[in-house]
């Protein structure tokens, strides 16, 4: 019976009314009545409720209950922490949180928030330091590669990607297409070609014919980019690569038929 009472007291409608009237303490009572041991989402919700009601100190006490290494709703928690520390005038603590958010995911939004907090005059220093840090990190992060491109550090982005080719995964076709396009736009034919190879090989490995049109588009891109390349460094030259590709995927006749047809049409248009 007590459990049933708790469940009834945790009615979403009652919670919503408590939030709407700005009574954070009532919202806390309702939440704890339904769950005496609040989880991560509960703690963040109560922190948000107290912040909205104009009590940042109580908001901070609830938000700080969530460990910083918990990934669940981490961005939401940290955004609330930044707002709470700002309300309390805790500038060093707010900066610590925005740095944590930025290092977790270097993207346009986290970079903007970082500069708003530490000052826009720090932009060039941050880019220089972060580019160096990214290149020194052994793993691969598509966010980090995008960050380098976004900051017009294309040469560093090229180095970063070519040194981590074995870690590129064709399943991340959105990120890879975006990076290949950026490399191509800057006339960096080698990294663009290598990224398109990864995308092509992923499609051929899965052997799903409805995606062959995309694979053909990638191979035609690779053909085109090869015309501007004379130095392949440690990578297999284009003609050898295509020969190996034909041998490995010789049985995928529908792909090669589609490719030859597209290539012939392209030649006639030229």
C-alpha cells in the first residue's frame, strides 16, 4: 500500500504543476516521495527546478550529486552547472565545466560556449593548443577532425586523418563524407581519396546492392582525384588499388556493370 501511495504521489501531472508554479521544494518533495533514492535524471531535474525558481545554491547541491564521470545526460547537467555557477559568481568553476564539455566533444556549440565563458580573445590560443593536443592523442575522434576543419586548420586535419587511416570506419559515412568534401575543397586529393576508399570498401564488404550506386559514386570520385596525384606516400597507388579491388570483389558483377556504365557516360559528356 505504501508503494502504491508513492506511485500515486509521483503523478507526472502533479510534478508538472509544481514546476509551473515555480515551487521547487514541492517538486522535490513529490520526487522523493515517489523515489527516496533519486537517480541521475531526478537529481538533474531537481537542480533545474531550483535554478528556475531562483535558488541556484540548492540547484548546485542537487547537480553536484551526479558524478562528473557519468555520461547519462552529461551535457544537460553541465549546461545547468554552467548557468548555476554563473548565477553564483563562481567564474573558475564555470570555466572548469565548459572546458570539460569542450574536451568531451569539440564542436561548434561547445567551442562557442567556451569562448563566451573564458573570453573571445582566447580563440587563437585555444585553437593552437587544442590542435597540438589533438595531434598528440593516439585515438580517432571525428569531432576533433571536424574541429580542425572548422578552425581552418586543414593541414593538421590532413595529418590527423592520414595517421589514423586504419581507425576510419565506413559506418560513419556522414562524418567521413563531410571530411572528404572538406579535403577535396582544399585540393587535398590524397586524404580525400583515402577517405572515399574507406567508404567504398565498407559498401562492397556489406554487398548490399541497393547501396552500390553510392559505391560507384565514390569510385568515380577516386578516379577523378587520382588525376591530380603524383605522390601516394605509404598508400597503394590508384591503378594498383583498383586492380586489387576488382580482384577482391570480382563476383559483384552488378557493381562493376553500374560503374562501367557511369564511367562511359562520363567520358562521352567530356
